[in-house]
């Protein structure tokens, strides 16, 4: 399967619009793995991007795991999950999911594969036990065993490295207030489909500022699960990009 980089045409097959932007983000945010840790990428659809075409409010179409602090390997994983090439369909209608309904997200905190695997084994052993006892006849569940393992890893965060401040409005004044307060603690700032994401380092001083001042602001949410659309890719048709580089470069 060949996936070509999109050039703005109607036959786009790739969510990446600027690989250099993606590279900058990956090098700055996704190169912190230790021991058994991995990063997670998700290809999602959201009904708010295209309310007419989709039947569900949100759906995970694709999943990838980043295993190495190797920029080339990270970018290959991102290219793989960003290559849609007409292969995804709405789970209810069976119709192709348009590219403007999709986005690639990354979880900015690493996951523990050991903790995830331990939880996975416990769950699978219970499934096997229930099957032998006759309490569960639905053996088709085992066809999705890979998804169950991925979900277990997804749930088990290893370390808390970042806080994502989500500004849900295209308001530069709000962004100015947030970035002024977090000056010296900012790792990255993105303009997103609906506003801005400010990624701050998980530090005591930054935490005090975030939860005593920023969290109280209108149109601002502190994401419980730090997740952000990948810069250099399309989020619901919008070109996600890094901004205010003077604050963190």
C-alpha cells in the first residue's frame, strides 16, 4: 500500500502536511522513554469535525506504539498511522471515513508495558476461567485480544511528565495569560482545530500556577489524560502547528 503526502487535493491519503513540524515535536516531546516504557498514538474520528458524515461521536480507528528513543523510527510510526488511503470505514454505516473527520493524537506521558501486561494477563485468565466454567460462551471476544492488550498498556501510565492546558477558543488574549503565567515551564504550544494546547513540564511550581490560577479561567481545561493532536498533521482538516516558539526554543 502506498500513501502519498497530501497536496491539498480532494484525493488526499495522508494526514501529514509538514513532516518537519512533526519531527520538531517528536524530538522535543517524544524522546523520553526509559526501561519498559512506550508512547501511544491514536487515529481518531470525532463527530464534531463532521457531524453529517459520522454515526458515532468518537471512534478509535488506529493504534500505534512507539518503542524507541529513535527519531527515524518514531517518524516511521507516525507516517504509518497517518496513512489512511481509503482503508477506514464507519463501524455502523460501512461508509469510508473522510479525511476531514480524522486526527492523530499522541499521549504525552509514557506508558508502562509491564504494568499493562500484568493487567492484561489477569483479565485474560479470568476470561479463560469463565469460558471453562461455561459462564461465557462468547469466544469471539478472543479475536480482539490485541486490542485488549493495547488497552491495558494505554491505561497504565508510567510517569507524569507533562500537563496539557487546553484552551477551547481561538482567543489570543487567553493564550497570552496562560503562557505569561507558565513562562519557563513551557515545552510546546500548538494551535489546534478549536483553540490552543499549551504543554507544560510537570513541575511543582507549574502545578501550583495551573491549578490555582489557570484552571479557573473561562474556556480553559486541564486535561486529566495529557493528549494532543500531532503538530504537522491535520486535525479535522485543520493544520495543527507549533506557535510561540520564542517561549520554548
